[in-house]
């Protein structure tokens, strides 16, 4: 009975009202339209949405006007339900209303509107409407293909959309070659979302517009290290030599990754970053190996002769990759560094390195003295060179202490090479240390040590 249905729809219980709508949705009676229209104004969102969807079965034009009014509902799900039903009812009256809703702030509602317009046979009348339709469907790459026509709607999405849509808008804007994009990216830098900021910085880096430098530089104080790293790259690209003072300050960043990015950026600038040499030289003693390597390479690219001394000391670095880079960079900044005053100034530090706790630092210091053939009286130190006429066997004997150290190096390949070398050396003194190496954590080293022991017998 219809009067009883209305009584249920007026109940104070949302559950009762929902049950009533569910019954109406299943009913085959012709008088269900008016009660369902009545339920479109229910205070419960679930009831309103179910009523809107149930009206599809009625195929009654009386439902169109109430559904159009429901497009103004404050809840996105209600607007979505109304839009979907209007599309299935296929009443052309709904077209103008739905076109206006292509700008709905909710992506779900926009997508529902776009689908319904397609069901109604609507086609965009101009590029502006076409952009709105593509945006509603979420295909931002297709929007970017429209070029400058897409900028205004993308800007609207950047300003009013959810964070994920703002990010997509930034990415789409970045594919459009238009001077207005730079201002849009500067605006995006003010968003609190790191992903949006980094995407905007990437676009600004591509445009390389010097006018964006002040806004980019402000983010050097951002709390997110990933953002600061992206800022460094964008700033160097956009500001060039003018960015050097800011980048010098960033060399002291607490994040190794940011320090590394900064050093690399300064290296790319080459001689234009000469003012940063002192700051970069300090990073030759950074705790991070990658930072030290990047600093060595940057000094070589800048070509500052004043970096000769620090680079000579990098020949003693505990990491081979840093030592190799220093060898190359030294040739770039001072081809005759072996005869330079800078070498004489750092000789005391090289001498101190002979007693360093790290094997490779000690070893590199010894090799450096041998390479330079320094007068022992000048440096007050006599390195232990091999006799000029030493035989191969004597040279192998001189290598014993080095191999003994390498046999317990943290690098598995070095331990393996040392064990194999002892097999060729056949020195009885190696029996004890080879016995210990038999218990190495690496199977290949264990095998090599056993074979070397067998060769001693």
C-alpha cells in the first residue's frame, strides 16, 4: 500500500527508510516513481543514492527534474548517482546541466557526468568543452596534446583538485610548451605535497627560466630532503652561475644525497663555479663515499688549481673509486702536480697517513712516496722500496705483509686474490694465516686457502 510506503519513508530510522527504498527498487508496480522521487531528498546519503539508481528502472520523465536538482547535492556520491541515472534515462534536457558539471570538484562525479553525456550523444562544441571532457575522464596526457588550450582547465585542477589530481595537472602542464607553464609551476611549488613540488621542479628545470630562481631557491629550506635535492638540480639549470652562492650554502646540507646532488650540479657548471672550490674541497673528507667521489670529479671539471693539495690527499682515500677519480682530476687541475708547492704542503699529512688505522690509506701513502721518488732527507722519511735489482721471488717476498692484510679485507674479491697469491708465493710463514682463512665466510676463499696450504707441503 502506497500510504504505508510513505510512512516508512518518513520514519526516523534510516534503516527503515533504506528498506523501503530497496523494496521500491525491486517492485514492478507503476506507482513507485513518486515515492522514489520523494526519497531523493532523504537526509541519509545512502537512501538518496539508492533512490536515484532505482529510478533507472522506472524510465519515467517525471524523475528527470528531481534528478537534475540532485546534481546540486553537497555530497559527491549523490551527484554521481544522479548523473549516472540521467545518462541512462537519455533525456536531452539533462545535457546542459551535465555539461556544467564537467567542472565538478570530485573526480568520480566528473567521470560519471562524462559517461552520461556520451550516452546522451553529446559532443564537445569547442576546444574548451573538449578539454573539460577529457579531464573528466582523467586522461591528462590527451589533454596535454591539446597544447595551450588545455592550460586554463589544468590550472583550475591544480588549484582546486585533490592532491593526486594536482600532481597529474602538473605533469600534464609540463608537457605543454607555453610561457604560462612557468608561472603555473611556480604556483605549484607552494603546494604542501612533496610529489607535486618535485614534479614542478622537474618542469622548471626543463624550461630553464631564470625568473623562476627566487621561488626555487626558497625551497632549499624545505624539510624534505628529496625536495631539496630536486631544488638543487633545478636551481643550477635555471640560474647557472647566479645560483652558485645558494649552492655553496647547500654543500653543508644534513642529507648526503643533497650534498651529492649539489656537488654534481656545481661540477656541471665547470669554471663558472670557481667560487665553490673551498666548499667542495671540504667534502673530500665527507663520511659518504659517493659525496667524496662527486667532489673529486667536480673539482676536476671546475679546473681550480687551488684544489691540487686536497686532491693529492684524495689519492689516499680508503675507497678505490675515489682514488681513481682523484688521479684523473689531478691531471685536469695541475698536470705537474708532482713538482707543485701544493704537494710539499701536504707531505706532512701523507706521512701521517702511514700510521692510519685503515689498510688502504696506509698502503696508498706508501705507494705515493714510491711513485714520487722523494728524497728521504727532504721528507724525513725513508719508504721501504724494493732493491733495484730484486728478483721476482724477492719481490713476492716483499709483498707478503700486503697479502697478509688483504687476506682479511672486508672485500671478498681481495681476500680471494690474496689467498690465490699465497698459493704462488709458497712461503711457509703463510701457514698460520692461511689456516685462519680456511674458515672464511666465502666458499671460494676457503677453497683457495686450502689449495694454498696444500702448495706449502
